[in-house]
């Protein structure tokens, strides 16, 4: 069994939920917030048998679109921001510009035990 953790833009959540539920996939949705944009997104926790992982990943891929979002951060420069230097405004000490968000950010993890009581 695997645990698929998928971070999805809120605009894609309704359609993806419907697709997964129709396919008989069990899902838990958590309200989450992107650390960078500080905008709401949704984290799907999906526990599935190994044989179904690829089909669930295909559903997620089909259901989630990449979008351009405007990013603005007043957070001071840190090591993690180096890759964002093209958007760095030296005068303001802030970052602004557009970034591509998604489709979905997905982690597939092994499940040691699955219990339902
Ligand atoms: P956010 O953290 O709000 O990031 C939104 C988008 O901003 C990212 O899209 C990426 O294009 C850009 N971005 C984020 N951090 C950046 C940085 N340090 N430097 C330059 N650009 C940066 P995605 O990569 O598609 O990520 C969408 C959302 O998925 C993220 O929202 C976050 O909630 C989650 N996420 C992405 N990678 C993750 C990871 N390795 N671990 C945990 N969550 C992750």
C-alpha cells in the first residue's frame, strides 16, 4: 500500500474529488496553505493499494492544471530564495513576479501498516 499526498490548487479540488470518489478511491482532504504564496490550497491524503497508484496519479495529472500566479513577498532574503533572484527587488527587499503553480505537487510514500478500527 502507498500513501499519496497531493497538494492541489483549490480551483481543481471539486473536479478531482468527484473523479476519485467515482473511481471508488478513498480520500481525506486537508485545508493547507502554500508557504511561498501564502495562498490556500488543498492537500489530498489518498491511501491506495500498490496496483492502483498509477491510475490515481493519472487522475491527479489529468485533473490539475498549471496556472500562473502573481507572487509578492516581503520576507527577507534567505538561502531558499536564491533561485528566485530574478524577481528580487534590491531596493524594496521584496519579491514580486509571476510563478507557475502546479498542476499538483505529489509525494508517494510507503505505508507500513494500514488499520481501520
Ligand atoms: P507555494 O509554497 O505557495 O508555492 C507556489 C509556487 O511558487 C510554486 O509552485 C513555485 O512555482 C513557486 N515557489 C515556491 N517556493 C519557491 C521558492 N523558494 N523559490 C522560487 N519559487 C518558489 P509549485 O511548485 O507548483 O507548488 C505548489 C504548492 O505545493 C506550494 O505552494 C506548496 O504548498 C506545495 N509544495 C511544493 N513543493 C513542495 C515541497 N517540496 N514540500 C511541501 N510542499 C510543497
